[in-house]
C-alpha cells in the first residue's frame, strides 16, 4: 500500500494494521523526507481527472460509433410450428 501523509495518518494506518488480523506484518518507510502531501494530492487529483476525461471521451466515441451503425434487419422468416431450422423434421411431443 502506498500513501502520503503526516504523523496522524501514519499512526492511524499503523494502528489499523495491528488490529486487522489479515495483516501479518507491515513496514512503514519514509521514501522522501521532503515530500509535500498537498502537492502530491493535487497531482493525484489531476491524474484522476485526466483518467475520468479519457473514459468519458471513450464512452462518447463508442456511443457515436453505435449510433452510426444501421440496425440489423431480419430477412429470414421464423420457422413455423411444424418446421425446425436445422433438419426440417417435425418436433415430437413428449
């Protein structure tokens, strides 16, 4: 798990890790002592917004492609009650 936060957040995550029986071991490592949590959050928000915009664009493109395709029309007539499509035999009633 990667996270960015100051003392109170680190303490809470460590407390939760001790309580949760699914977690056997955990290790907290400070990777950058000069990290600015606000700057990192802003960067994460920008990336999230970009991903959402990309998904919206893909959905809009997909919707445009679907509306451009004509609806399929059925040219064959459905089989009547006494006919089957594959062999031409009449179905037996059991």
